[in-house]
């Protein structure tokens, strides 16, 4: 099997990355571990239970804004903590 020529490989960019960045949300985009200077810091994983109707609304809103549901939730939580703090 011949070696793959990666020099001519097409790099796919995340089409939502700029929109997420404008929203003030810092996410790792791309595969693999981020470079040391690009790390966003530690995060905590939590589970949230939502009624199916609420989840459907979140999915619809995220689709309309062109972002992932988790990014929409993260933004909403950040806005909430800024308002109540």
C-alpha cells in the first residue's frame, strides 16, 4: 500500500467556530488534545435531566443559531450567572 500524501489533504474547518467565538464561548475545535497555549482549562461534567419538550425546544433553538445544544446551554448558564452574580 502506498504512503498517503497528506500534503495535498483538504483540511475541513468547523463552520460554527467563528459564531461560537463571537458568542464569547471558548471551545476546543478540531481533533486531538489542544496545544498548551490553546487549553481552556479544566471543566466539570454534569448530567441534567430535562423534559422532552424542553430538550426539543433547545435543539430547535440551537439549530436556528447554528450551534450545538451544549454550546447553547453553556451560553445560557454563563448569562444567568452574570445576571445573578
